[in-house]
C-alpha cells in the first residue's frame, strides 16, 4: 500500500509543486485535487483528446473570465458548454461594464433603489445591463436577414463573438479560434430575453436542434473526449450526455459544491455516469468538492506552469 506523504512546506515554493504534493498526499481533498491536476494535464497534452469546458454558476462574475479566455486562446479548450448567464456577463464587460463587490452594509432593498443587481457578494449596475442591451440590439440590427432564422445558437454566438473588440472576452477568443460555445439554456438569460423582445418586431429564431447535430458530429468524429466541469446542472448533463454517442467521456473532472444525497446531477459522483454510458468503463475521472472560483484557477495555473 502507498503511504500518505506529508506536505513539506520548505519544498513547496510554487503551484506546480504544491499540486504535486497534493497528489503525493493522495487522500481526502488533497488527493482529489492532486489527481484532478494530473487528469487536466493529460487532457491538455493529449492531441487526440477533444476537451470540453462546462460552466454553471457565476464563473465569469466570480473572476474566471480571463482564465477561460486565455485557455481558449492557447488552444487548451476545444468547446465550451455554458449557462446563458455566463455569456451575458462576459458581454457586459465586453460592452464596457464591470462587476463590483457589494458595498458593506447594503441590503437588497437599497441595492434595488440604487439600480444594482446582486449575485452573492457581487453586484452589477443597471446601467451596464443597458449598455449590454444596446450592444445586442445593434448587433441584431446588423445581422443579415438570411441568418435571422437559420443559425444554430453556436453559430449565432460565433457571429456575436466576432464583433467584440475586448481581447479578454470569452466569446471573442472562441469565435477567433472556431471554438464552439454551446448554451442549451441560452433562453434562460438576459440575452434570451432580448432575443425574445427583438423577435416581437422582426423575424428571429435560433435552431437548437441544429446545435445537437453540430455537437453530434464533433463527438462521433473524435477519438477521445475529456471534460472539465465547473458546477452541475444543465451544462454538466449536456456535456456528458452528448458523449453517449461514443460510450462516454474518456477523462473528466468536476468541481462542485453540490451534494449527492438529493439525487441531483450536480452532486452526482462521476462514477454514476458509467451506468448511463456517459463515462467510459476505463475512463480517468475525479470529483473535487469545493468552490470552482478558487480551485479551477489553482489547477490551471499550476498545470500550465
């Protein structure tokens, strides 16, 4: 049996050696973190592995925008599956807005009066959402008529990404590098709401079934699939479910705060996916319990260093 190797703080001077130390500890959260780092490294280094990044929860407002856009820019991520909200918050910043820390002592009634919306201890100004709305309507006004009813959501998001000027934008970097962004819950967001309101005056619709055809072609044409899943819910299921066409993922990690007792997918251990053919029987996977806004950048910076 392997021994637990204790962390030596005198020899752990950077994130890479820290993650190596976690793997050598090998147990509890430390072991999970160390093994997850190893799996991510294998995904990034394996040229035959098509790597998905799925994101639920406030990953962009929570500080991960540049982490994700730089992973796309460097060619480490091949496709993104995300909530509509993360797309919206990426665009809020692309159109000149920002995310802020909630002022101490402010309650939600005061924030509402001040024109601010709260996400945990983050807030966004109403005026920044107005910039976002104006940018979306300008984009839609300039979209060629023949594309109004023929685009899949991934194609629509690529068109939207190509007109962005902010190099930190996830949509821009994905569009420039032909990295598809799938958002099965796109309509459940402010972007979806603006698409609806625009469609009340002009003909506009997105083909979500076409997106599944695009995803199906990707999965069936790849030799291996890997996934880094931040949070659970719809984006996790969409990522894992698509790989049923190939018998499941070959490599995967999930970072989640959800618990398994309620039977939700967000808290489900990845081993459960084996029975659904969402994970290969010989796949390499790990679950890390914790806050993705802390753990994910630690893993990425450590692996890339």
